[in-house]
């Protein structure tokens, strides 16, 4: 189970949870009634609309799973006020994911998952599944399986020594903020060494000739110095990833395939 769900009672009954509206007065807050709060907020919204028009108003909320009812009320209010500006966490967290899926697989509602049943290696980037359990069924058992089975590997890329990283057969610790540079270096090594799956690329990819130019002449050694990583260890991971069935899980979203990496 997800820890957010198992800890719901902690957040639901937290000692600092608000149980009534509070209005700022100087440096303090005072308790007011719901009727007063709603009336004052409505009056302020009317004042803003009168002075600046509906473009001055935006709605923030309704993003992510479990926020659908709230979004319905929020969008209704926004429409009634004449504004079209709706922002949510989805804009940052998921819009890019859906866009990439659409470009990669032809449809935005097609998503990949870590195929751990057929994988020989489990490559984890910034994901502490041993605690969060997010995205992988029986996460602890699967992590231990790859960590302890001599025929498999658990490879973790994480600046922190998390509970998952502590069980890794190979742990790369890039400097915080350099994961994109690490990934570029990983791809560059595969292409520069000729380890890419050319048959797969020829059959399933378009525009590869344009993309490969970003990596063919990339200075991997300089990039990995910025990441604070040993080039030999990264080259080992690149070789494993390119030549053996590897499932990958990063952050809160899984990206993986079984078979040699394209």
C-alpha cells in the first residue's frame, strides 16, 4: 500500500488541522463564521472583477488523483466568474508524461510499466520503493528478489542512500540536480560504443538520425565529472542496460521495456 494512504489518519486528525475559517488581523488570526468568510471572499472577488476583469482571476486546484469532485466545483466557479485560467499540479507532473507517451507510442493514454517478471536487472532512479511501495506490486519482495538473486541485479541511481539504494548491487550517487546530464551521458556511451539495438531502431523508430547527433560527440567524461560519478561505473551500467533485459522505474512514474535497450 502507498504510505500516503496508510498515514491518512495522521493527516486527517493532525493537531494543526483547520476546523473553522480564520481571518488575519495584523500578525494574528481570529476565528470567524463560515457565512462571514464566504461573504467576504465573494465581495473581494466582485471587487477584483469590477476593477480588473475576469482575466485577473485564476483557479488553482483539481490536479492529480482524488481531486475530481473539487475540480468540478472549482471549474464551475471559474466559468461563472468569466475566467479560463485553470492551473493544477497536473501541468507540471503529468502533462509532459502524456505528451511524451503520445509522441513515443502514438497515443497519450498508452503507458509503460516495469516488466519485472522477464527482466534480469532492475534499474531504479530516484525511487525509494522499499518505503513508498508506489507503482510496483509487492515492492519490497521484488526489490529483495533482484538484490539477493545472484542471477539478477538491483541498480540504483540516487544521490541519497535510501532504503532501496542500501540494498543495491550497484549504487550510483550523482550530484543532486544532474540527473538529466547523467542520462545524456548514459545514452552517449551506448551510442559511442555502438551498443544500441540497430535492428529495433530500424523497425520501430523515426527521426533517430536527427536525435543521435545530440549524443554522438558529447564529452561524456566532462559530463560525468559534473555529475560526480566514476566513468567506469557508469559505463558498466550502460553496458548492462544496453545488452540485458532491464526494467526501469524512476521517481513516481515507471518507464521500462524488456529486451535490449533501443
